[in-house]
C-alpha cells in the first residue's frame, strides 16, 4: 500500500520529464497516424471551396505568439487553400502582437503559390478597439483603413476598389484565441449576416460549438487536431499533422496518469474505511 | 543568414530560460521574464503609433487638408483631445478629466453591446434551442439548456421540482467543464509541441 | 457637474445614439455612429499607453531607489526603451517597423515569439502535475467531469482511432463474424467526442451564455441609465 502512497506523491519533476519525453520522442521518431476529419472542419473547408474564383476572403489574425503553435498551421493551410482557389485575401488583425504572424505566413505561402502582393492579397493592418472597427467597416472599410499596413492607398490595389464593406466579402475567417471570435459572430454575423468560419485554440473551441450548432458559423476548426484535419483536406500535411503523434502520446500519458492517481486515491480511501 | 543564426540561438536561450522555471525559480528565468515585459511594452507603443495615431490622426488630418476638407481635419482634434485626456489619468490632480474619454468609450461599448447581444447572441441561441423534440439530440439540448439556466437561479432554494431540475443541470455543467478541461489540455500540449519542435528542428536540427 | 454629471451625460448620449443608429441607419444617426466608432478606435489606442506609463514608472522608481531585484527592473526599462529605439529606427529606414527585413521584426521573431510562446507552453507541465495530484473522483460530479475530460482527450487525437481499431481486431478474434474493418471505421471514440461537444456540452455552455448575456444587458442598461457608476472612480 506504501506503493500507492509513493505513487500519489511522485515528484512533479518526474511528471515533467515524462511529459517532455512523451512530446519529444514522437516528434523525433515521426510515426504515421491517420487523421480523421470531423464535420465542423469539413464544413469550414467547404465554405472556402464553394466560393467562386475571384471572391474576397477576409482573414483576421486574432491570436498572438502564445497560441501560434495551434493556430498558425490553420492560417498557412487556409492561405494555401485560398490561393489554390484563386481567391483574393485581405489580411487584418485584432491583436497587436499577432499581426506580424500573418505577415510571416503570407511571406511563406504567397511565393510558393506564385501570388503577388496587391494583386492577390493585401494586408490592411490593425486598429485598436475591435468591436467599433468590426461594426464600422460594415459601412465602409475606408472609414478605418485608407491604406494598407505599409501606407499604400487601398484604391491603388485593383481588387480592393470593389471592396467597401461586408457585402463585398465572400467569407470572413477569424483565427482567434480569446473572445474576439465571439465578437465577430455577435457583432458582424448578427448585424450584417456575414458568413464566418472560425479557427480557434483548444481552450476556446468548446465555447464556440454553440455558435456552430446554431448555424452562426459556417465552419469551426478547433485546436491542433482541427488544423491537422484541414491540412489533410487540402492534401498538404504541415506542422499540425507533424505534431499529432506527439499530441496522441501526451494525451495517452495524461489519461494514464489520471487513472493511476485516482486508482491510488480509491485504494487509499477504501483502506481508510476498513 | 548570420542574423538568423544568432536569432535562433537567442530564441533557444530564452526558451530554455523560461523552461528552467520548471526546476525552480532562478535569475535566468527572471531575466527572460523582465525582458518579455519590457519588449512587449515597447512593442505596444510602436503599435499605437503605427496603427492608430499616425494613420487615423496625422495622415487623416493631412488627407482632409489636401482634399480641402478643413472642417473634417479640425474635427479630428476632438478624438485627439479625448485621447490625451485619457493619459491625464496618470496625474492624480487631473485624473478626473479622464472620466470624459472613459465615459465615451463605455457609452460606445454599452450602446453597441446592448443591441448586438440580443441580435447576435440571445435570439439565435434561443431560437436554435427551440427545436422540435423529435430527435434525442434535440431533446437532450433542450433539457440541458433549461436545466442549466435553472441551476443558476438562486432566488429560490433548490428543493422539490427546482432541486431535481438543478441536479440534472449539474450533470450537464460537469460534462461541459470536463470537455473544457479536455480541450484545454490539448491546447497546452500543442503549445509545448510547438516549442519542442522549434528546439529540436530549428535549433538542434535533430528533426529533419 | 463636470466631474460627475457630464460623464453620465456622455455615456447616456453615446449609448442612445448607437442604439438609435441601429434602427435608423440614415443621416444623421448613421454618419454620427460612423464618426463615433472612428473616434473610439483612436481613444482606445491611447488607453493602451496608460498601462505602459504605470509599468515604466513603477520600474524606474525601483531602479532609482535600489529596491530588491532592481537590476531586473533596469533590464525591463532598457528593454522597453531599446525596443522603442529599434522601432523608430525601423520606421525611418523601412517605412514600417513591420517590414520583414526590419530589425524590429527580428526582435519580434527571435524574442517576442519564443518568450510569449514558452511562457504559455509551461502551462502544459503544470496542468499535468495538477491533474495527477489533485484531480480526484471524490463524488459523482467529479467522476462525471473526469469521464467527460477523458472521453474528449481520447477522441480528439488519432490515439482514440488506433485503440478502437485494435479493439475491433480483438473482437474479431473472439467473435469471427464481426468485420474488423467495418467496426474500426465506426471510430466510436471520435463519434462520442463529437456528440459530447455538439450536444452534451453545448447545452450547458449555451445555458450559461444565455444567463451571462441577460446579465450583460442588465449591466449595460444600468451603466447607460447612470445607476452603475463604478467606472467614475479615479
């Protein structure tokens, strides 16, 4: 019985080491795992796939480096999908520290898909006070963004001349952590009827299912699993798919530890009762 | 290329410095922590200038003057003034002036939120809950929403019928919290995978 | 009058205008709404600077008074002004601090990203340690919570599918009439997780959300009507 007491009181650094190994070893060994696609991610994929060529997609970078490992793969996959479908992309953001991540992704994906800044995509930058901006650009984007983030007038980009508000945007993709995705759905989806797909961290995904269930979201991509599913759908595995074996092993470890911890607890409790 | 190499080593050092906290708090961790706060604060100031003050005040002012719209240009002094008044919060004797811009932002937030909450959240969510009870899923959803709402009704003691429904509500709430925990674990592990990938691939080149 | 009544009047007027603009989007309400929202963005930017001012003052004071740990505060202040300097330099050299070749972006890529990402990545270790030590099935509610968490964690990763396919193969060995491929394709762990997310937990989250939104509406009304005045305290 001392065994269970010892096990229950295991030094936390041993647990840290076990977790580190559970994550590192699969990354190094790269075992193959089958990725099953779920309905919310398939619908997100179809929302982009069904857009006519030349449609405008607005992608909002509503996350920052603290969530980048989960959400950045989604951005890269969606950009690849949009460019493959010859859609026009407008990049914006609601989190100050997140916008450069969008620029990094664009500079990774655009050259490999032969897309040109100003012709196929534009980065319009960021404005503080996101709810006001979300409602404000429902009337006219130029009320907030006269130029792109480099200071070039928006009207100097050919495809932007026809884009004034949400009526000219085929799909809004919010890649978010925190409550920004909720704000897009409530303020923009509710008021302007804009079609919205959300890619979010695992922490936010449970909360967003209610919007998916009510039809307020055209699709939902949740966490690293969701990102790997989207990569599978566009047939271009990336960092999310690479991380899934490690995710699997880590989850298995945690479930095992929970079982062991509770088994020890139940045995101790029974012993005390007897 | 050299800058990228130096950068990778700087990033790896900072990553290990933060991870060293897992062993115990140490000066290396505190250096990284204070660097993070300082750099983030500096970043925020540059952001406010680049994406707020410069384009929405200075460039807008110049543009209106160039277009001959003098009234529009000078009206921009109002939000500029409100912004500067906000900064007076730091001076105790003049802090009361910051109530005006604060009230302005709160009024905007309340006004937007009042309508948006009803139109964008309440109505769609209630409408979706009121589905025909012809499938198990619809029935479970309906029972779950009602029982959860009733659980949080504390104006009456949870006894009798209300008590029974509240207990059903707790079941749904526990399932929601468990699902939340499961997804949170997934999220945090994903972040760890990201950092380990950087260390093993970008820094040590163990992963090819 | 200026300290109390004017702020209350500002809140009431702006909120009323925005609600009116929702129902009457034409002039003058629509134009005023657009203008006010624009001003909001400008003022919101200045709000960020408030926190930074407070931070900088606190740490500069610690350095001048040689408080315990003052070298770290000095590092913070130097990092703050160093970043500012680099940002200004990048602004003039590259017309934007966020040009990928700018030194400012080097700082972002090789310092902000690793620092912020690692800060949050360490939470994984704490969550594992806390779950192992503290997550105990003391009663029915805790058991339910643990069960839901395990089902979601299991169904969310390929491990769930692999284990289920192994179970299907094992069942085929015991009951040969069972088709392991067909049974394995059912992916029961993932299906259970999908149901839990779409129906089970959505019900509770929606119930909580409806309650919160009703509370939010009540609070907004209280603020607009001047009943709630806590925001006026300096």
